[in-house]
C-alpha cells in the first residue's frame, strides 16, 4: 500500500487491523489479555475520538474507532490529537509524552509497565501505515 | 506471592475483617471513602511494609486499594494480602502522579464527585507518621473540589488499640528474636571480648544474630539498634542513642537497645551492663534501676493510667533517693510497624500526645519504657519491653532475664 490514508479514518482502521494481525503474533504480544483506549482530544474537526484495542490471549479481537467517550478499557490514554500524531510520526516518544504530561494514563501503572514493550511494538507497526494527519 | 489470610496460622490477622470494621465506622461517620496515609494505617490494613510514601483508599464497600511509589508497588502487592489489581504504583507521568491517580480513583467511587472523604492529618513526634502534608491536603482538596475532606484517623486508632492474638503472636516472635540478639551481644562482650569493640559493632553483632533468627530489619527510626556507652548512657532525659563509633571502655556502663521486626510485629528490648571494674556507686545506681523496673512491671495492669503509674513509681524512687535520675515517663505506644508513639487515642490535654488519664484496657500492648540518667556521674540505664496488659497484671514479651551484668 502506498496511498496515504487519513489518520483515524475507516481506511486507516482497516489497514491498522490488517497489519497488526499479520505482524504481531499472539507470541509477540506475550499472549496478553488486555484493552486500551486512546482518547484524542481536539481533533482537526473539533471532535473527540477514541481508538480502542482489545486483545485476548495475544490476539487482536477488537480495533474500533469512534466519537465521544470510549467503551471501558483496562488502560485509557488521553491527549491532544496532535500529540498522538507526533508520536505516530516518531517525532515524540510516548514515554516522554507521559513524563511531560502531554498524555494522561489511567489504569494500573504496575501492569502498564509490564505491557510497555508490547505497546511499543504495536505503535511501531502503526507508524508504518502511510498516513495523512 | 500474595498472602491470603489463613486462620490456622499462628500469626493470622483477619485483614478483610479489619477493612469491614473500618467500613462500618465509615458508615457511622457518614464517610464515602477513607484515604489513609499514615504508616500505621498502611501496616494495619495491608499487611505489608511501605517504606515509600503510600496511601490506602478504602471504599464504602469492597476491597481497599493501595498506592505506592511505582518502584515498590509490585513488591508491596507480593507481600500484601491484596492482589495486584488492588495495588497501584505512582510516578511522575501524566495521570500517574499520586495526586491525580488517587483523586481520579476516588472520584470514580463518589457520586458525581460529591461526598465525604476521610483523611489522616495531625502531628506526631514520630517522623515517619505519614499524616497528609499541607501540600497534599491542598492538592486533594482541589482535585476533589465537590467532596469534603474530613480528618478521620480516630477510626483506625480506635480499632487498632486492642490487639488480636495474631498481632500479639507476631510481637511475641519479634521479642524472641530480640532475645537472641541480646544473647549474641553478651557472648561477644564477655571474657574480655568488649575490648576494642565500638557501639556500631555491637549493633551489628546483634543485627546479624537477629537476622539469622528471621528478623526483617532493625526497625527503629532512631538508628536501628541503639547502643550507648559511658557518658552517653546518662545524657539528661536521653532515650535516643543511635550507635556511634565510640569504643567500649572498662569501668563504664553500656546500654543495648535492640529492635527486630517479624511480620510487622516489633521487638524492642533494652538491656544494660557495667563493664568491669564496676564501682559501688555504679552498683547503687544499677540496683535502683533494676528495682524500679521490677516494681513497674509488677504494677502494670488494665485499669490504671499512665499518670497514676508514674506517680506511684516516682514515689517509689523518691523514697529510695533516686527520683532525680528518673525520667518521669514509663511507656510509649506500639502497634504494627509505624505505630510508635502515643498511648491510646488523641483525647488528652495536649493534642497528639498521650492522655495521662488514659485508662489501660485488657490486651492493650505498649512498650514499658524507662530511662534512668545521671549525667553528672556519666551513668544511665534504659529498659524497654513490649508488655500485654491483663486484668491482673502484664506479660513482658521479651524473656531475656532482667539484670545488669558486670562484664569482665
């Protein structure tokens, strides 16, 4: 795929799902069962969106995008759209964004620490999608 | 591994039952959430040692959740009876600093952010007490803007005053370990072994023996094992002597105050020596001290008060001519790690100090603590021992024989 797709569009979601399923095996995902929602504040159209990931035994069982408040997830990361975009473009590290209060994590951080490497793997795959922000 | 309460265990404490008692008291005081921050509250509710700034949030119903510095959260979860879903780590990250993490957690427990939240404030002579700081209070107050913060530490103070059998057994075991430390010190000192030994070395000899016997650490914030030799034993009113590099000298007194911890139960026993040659005058002081300790242990029982005991004992010392050397206090409070200051509740004439008219009750645990100091003669002694009060007397948990030996 070489055409650019709009970030958080339905085409982007389909591409993300395809790549995550093909590139991250349950073993690479440490067979985790967890869920995480990214909440995008101040999107270009002025709305609030979410991106929800749900894994069961390491398999991606749900990747959904929506408007407003997301369904309940084990972890919730909130920040401005532009911050998530900068992270996806590898201009900003997610850890630095958290440490400088650009992102807010809700959930048990001890568990989150165990999943940090997995989240990095996931972000790395998403960053390969040719995206228009 | 998370330790689930096992009621066949000698050291069993019903922690879920404790939480339910707190929740009943919360209901009586119309509290929706209890935010504990004192070390004594954390030990009493979590069954884990929390050396870093920590908190426990107790909802109106259900399990509590602990919050501690992220570097120690997994270990606290491992030691505690709570599972990892109920132990959170905080760190300087968005949404994860202690104020935001805990206030978000509490907001989820409140109805539209409204309600009454019990907190722990006040003051203490014990530095690691853990009351909310002014800054923490202000920040929680702002983050929980629609809730009312209410000082509620009396709930835990009241519930933790009378000790259950598991707690007493933990103290009993910690005291047994302290006695092993005292034996190791005696063995090291006798037959000239005291020569060229320093106070810090004595503290270490005891620490090694007690650790071998299972002590978790020399818990006292006063410097671990307190050792005083020579003039340091007689510092006026002095009852705090972290060990120094001072070498033990012939003809001097030596005070050895050891601390061991077993499952948050605390051993605390002081024993005294005279390093030969001991003078008749030194023996006069030593015998005075032993006699008043015996008299005090004979007098302690449920029904008396700190002031009535002090009056009686100072009267005894006056009669014998050594009242000038007695520090007029005969106890300090004790409970699971972090509970080491006043006796009873905060209901005396001086806020957050022992109420001199507190009436002791059966199964109250305290440290019988006495200090004899004669600075002008460079001599003094200390006695400390956890005692359990009964209707008719007290049981001293440390069984090391009460005496002052002359070490040759």
